[in-house]
């Protein structure tokens, strides 16, 4: 049988002979996929919504569901039923396979018919939707119909969405991107700004899915003005059967030039998505709806007939406020009817959110006239509507205030065509300034730069703090309404914008399917010791969630990340101190959060991890240029530190969100990393501390077995599982690197090897070496090796990794006895206790099981004697009132969180 990292294995094992009881029937000499398992029983899966309310007004939802090895063949179909046993239309497709070819993960899409309750997924024939998605690629555009609305998508030019119709009524048209570039930036009030307007220019369009429940169209291009094209974009449009709305996932990659100390460059002043909306109704039947706090709405008409000196009648006023078509004016009080021409028409509205804590709303009659205040509040929903009794267009930008500065504009609603713009970067804000924040302060040589590292913990190098190649993804929703929606329906649309509904499989099923290495179990409070750890885990997550709010870790480029280290003297995180500021996935907080979700199914943890995945996968990693495929170490700016490494671009951090949601954009990021081993030709990750001469050699690249290889192998494994375009190459890389690491004289303890880009193998060293870093296993190595060992039949690799696990936390005498020398001064023993736990279960070693808990409780990291509480902070000690826990650091949180979760899953019954 294959190895099963389950805590139940140790229950039946005695100390003597335990290793024999935990061995496997693995006889293959060469690296290859593990033998196919016997088909496992696959019970129906109950899917539920993360939040209450179900799908609501959202276009649809897509969920990833795992299956035990051997349960289903690749051509298996699936059926979905609601709580009453009624068929629900579903579209299913594979997103990962076990090595034996059976299904590992499948994706399932549902449309508006999914309702609000739980759904049951099982093998079977899927029900067809009453109204299905169809895609026609003929002609000059791609036509997508949901059975309710039809969108024509451009194949070239500047218009992404040529039209959106409902029945015979055109609701919106000319959907395009808009970019405002400011070539100069001024400090203070000197000079005048000049603007250049760029439009979208399509270079490629691809239909990725064509129904019957879900249709996906991808559009790639750049923003163009005259002869210049820049700021690449990748847009996906999602349509669901029977839907009256569609979703847009919008990604830009920054390829402009901004140099520190210079006032000229590519400064983005505005970045948005724009539609034209035909206006057919009388001015008093044209309605404006703009979201405020919560589900609050400004509800007005272009020509208001309420609040006048003369009353048209209570029923007429009520109808206008409700968004209903008004009775014929001849039925009104004629003192109003005869004077309609004197009532101003308000054609323009703007809502701007320039911080996380305040929005302003204003309006004017038309261009060239003055604005008046129309209200304001704290945090706008990012939702708007313009239209009338004959149809209208709703629109919304997700994470509107979290990713400020954002803005919604409605223009010319008093004319035949209104214009709607959703600004991802508000033109009323300061221009997007991505220049590096300091000048190096004399750090001209590597020796001086290392001295800078010793004082500010920042790895500085000239020209390395560049934003060139970072990216950001935004999500937008659009509705084609047959008339102005009711207040209740508008509230549903607002809620869909704020929290996109997500179906999810329960933790029990994720655990049963044995995905992600089997390293997590459901929360367990069955004993005081277990309950205390569960309390600590809850405390840590809640603390960081609250710190995001208290410290305002928001903004277009920042939202989703957390800070690294606290400054107890200032009662503030070290947001301005070199490498202590933004965390950038240091020591894997991404993994901690995803494992916390996998075991609990908690919506708040999922949303926190989702925001982090969107951020760290886009902003902390380069997607263009010579460093594409590398990420940036923690720092004051997400791209500031000169350490560009695999450990931050690590595909492991994206896998969880992808497999749980089948998100195509995250899939792009993972696929792009398949060839990131080529980056080692461009940049030596240890160039500043390397003492021997080194010239990158394609056939002998020095690559570490820890942070480097774990980042590479996660991309290769994922491509192999997904059967992507390069899966055969990826599979070969997985197996050949595993084999040649195992063949090293000291296995993982050897530390690194010379890697051949063409063969995908490490050269086997002539001499044994001992090179162990406390960082090697804390960027996902244990989590990846747990998956690899479960998937691949390679006993020598298993032995090499188990030895690494066995000896990292061993005494120096034990290390020396095994390897001839000890590992030197190490750190992070608490985090490494999960390696002890994993190896204990895999080998049946009771000594390791005992040591796992000893190191968890009694080494570095968080102790039971820690306060496990916060203290209040208020003025004048802090900028804002809130809570602090001065003893908390993100490194320790990540390691404690992962060790606690994995140790409980593997050795919960062996707690002292």
C-alpha cells in the first residue's frame, strides 16, 4: 500500500518493530508514478456556500472538488441536486489527475438555478440548463449568449465588449479600457500636470469555455496611444447559463519606467473600465443608483420630481423613488407637468474612495457646470446603476474601498448615451508613484550592502527595487437589467459585488480525499491540551484580521499582505524599516492560512487567504522582464528588496486557491512558473555571500534543495497534475530532481547541487557535504514532499527526506555521528517540529513522535507561557486606538500555525 500520513497509524504501533509496520510495498528501482491504488469509495459530496444567501444576484459560482485516488476515471461525469432532490444544471471538467490517471480534482460550475441551499454532487449524468450558454466565434466578433443576455466581444481594435443586449434591447455597448498617463510628477504645487489618454488595443482573443453552463472568453492586449503600446492587460469574461450578468477578471502588468529621484516617467493617473449605456426613457424615468455604506444606495432620477415646490402626487413621487415607470404626466398635478422643462437634469455623478475610511459623492448637471455635494460616508460598496424603465446597466468593482483609490463615474445620463467608468485607480487621487523609496545611502559595494542589511535588514542593490513586471488583478461584475431593479434586488447585486458567492466542499471531504499531503485534520477540542492549541490558532488568526483593520493594510498594491515584525517602542509595525515591513510570504503565512481554512471551512479565513493569494501571486512576483518567475523578499515596498528568489514566487502558495476555485488567473501564474529554472542563468540568488568565483553555466547551475527546489518542483508538480501544455517535461523534472537529490552522498543535507537545465537533473556530488539552513524547509518543502512521497514511488527519496526530518531537530552529537559534522547554529525548531511529526508517522519512529511535541512546546517560537492576549493601545501611544500583542511576529505565527495544524493531524493522539 502507499504511505498514509494519518495519526491512526501510530495508535496500533509498538515501539519495537514499528518501522516494519509502517513500511510500504514499494519495489520499483527507478523513479516512476506509484502503483495504481484500488478504487476508493466516493460518496456523494455535500457542497455548501461559504456565506449565507447562496448565489444571490451573482452570475454563477465555480468550485473545485477533490477525489480519492482511483475513485473516478478521467471521463467520469457528475450530477448535482439541491436539498429537495431536484436536478441542478452543472458543468464539470477535470483540473488535476492522480499519477494513475484517475481524477484528483474536478471543477463544477453552476448558474442562477443553483439557489441558496446546499447541493449534492455525485457521479452521474448532468442535467442540462433550461437556458444554456452558447458561443459563436464566426464573423468579426465572438457572440456569447446566456439565454437571457447576449454579449458581442471584439476580436481586434479597442472595444472589448461591443454590445450587451437583453432580448431586443441594447443595455450597454463599447466596453473598453481607459488609461491616463501623467509623464511628470510634481511635489507640492509647482508646475502643471499633462495627461495622455490610452485605450485598450486587443492582440489576442480566445474562447476557453463555451458552455453549456459556463462560458469564458480571454482577451489580451495593451493600452495604446498613437505609436506607443504599454501596460499589458489580460481580461477574462465569465458568463453563466440563465444569467443576466457577467463577471470580468482584469489584470494589468506594469511595464512602465519610474526611476527614483526623477520626476519624469510613466505615472498612472487613472486606470479604468468604461461602457456606454443607451438612454431611452424620459428624463424623469432615468434612474441613478450609487452604493454607499453596506447596502446603502443613493436613489435618484436624472430629473427629480420629488421635493419640488409643487407636488405631482404622492403616488408619482413614490414610483420615482422605487424606480418604476411614472404614469403619463397628464395625470399629474398640472402645476408640475407644465413646468417640467424648468427642473434641472443631473447628468453626471462621481463617487470617489481615496482612502479606506472615506468616500465622497457629488453630482452636476453636465460638463462645464459646477459640482455639488451629494453625500458621503466611510466605505462605499463599489456598486452603481444607470438606466430606466426600459432597461439599465448595473456595475460593481470588488474590494472597492480595500483597494483604494477607486472611483465610479456616470456621465451624460441626460443625453441619449450615458458613459459609465469604473476606476481601478481614481483620477482624483495622486498619481501612481512606484519609485524606489531611498537612494542607497552609500551602499555601493556588496560589502556595504551587507552592512546595510545588518542595520535595516534590507538587502539593497541599485536598480533592483523596480516595479517593472509586477501585476494586479481586479474583479468586476455587470448586470443587464430589463428595467430598474427593485431595492431588494439592488441590495442583492451590491452584496454580490462585495462578497462573490463561493461554493465549497466540506473539510471532511478534503481530508478523506487525502489531498495536499494529508497534513490537516478538523479542529479537535476533545482534550484540554488540544483545546488550548485550537484557542491559540483562533487567537492568531483573529489578531491578524484585526490588525489589517487597525493598521489599515489596504490599498491597490498593498491589500492582501500583512506586516513582518513589530516595533514595540513605537507601538507600530516596522512598516518603514527595511526588510521588516511587508511580509511577502516570508516563512509561508499563505500556507498557514490555507491549512487553517482546509481544516475548518471558515469563510473569514478563506477570504483572508484569498486576498493574500491574489496579492502575493501578483504584486510580490515579476511577470515580465529578466526576473519573470522570481519573487521579492520582504521589504518596505513589495518589490524593494534586491533578493529576487524562487521562494516567494513559489507555486505552492497558489495551489490551494486554484484547486478550491479553478480560478484561471491563478492557473496562469502557476503555468508561467514551469520554466522558471531558467531564471538561475539571469540572477544568482546568493551572489552577495558567495565566496568562490561563479559564472552561471547552463549545465551546472548551483541550486539549493530547500527554498529553490521547493519553488521549482511545486510548479512542475502542478503542471503535471493539471496535465498542462508542458506536463511531460514537468513530470520528468519532478522525477529526475527527486532521483538526483536522493542520490547525493548526504541527500537533502548536502544542501545544494549543480543542476543541468537541459537534462533536468542534479549532478551527483563526489564528496559528502553538510549544508543545512533553517530556511530550507519553511517555504513549503515539507508540504511539497508530503505530496510527492504520496504520489511517487521512490524509496531512496523518501529515505533522504526522512533523514533530513530526523536530524534537523536532533542534537549536534547525533548530527555529527550521522554525517561527520553537526549542522551548526540553527533556528526555527518549533516550526520544524512538523518535520519530526511527518517522519514519525511515515517511519513509525516513536522517538520522533515524542520529540515533535517536545520541540513544539519547549524550543523557540511561541511558548505556552506567552500572554496569548492583546493589550489596548490608544492616543498618544498610537495613531489609532486598537489592540497590540508585542510578542507576536509573523515568522513565529506562520511556523506555529503550520506546526500546530500538522502536528495535531499527524500526532494528535501522541500529545504529552
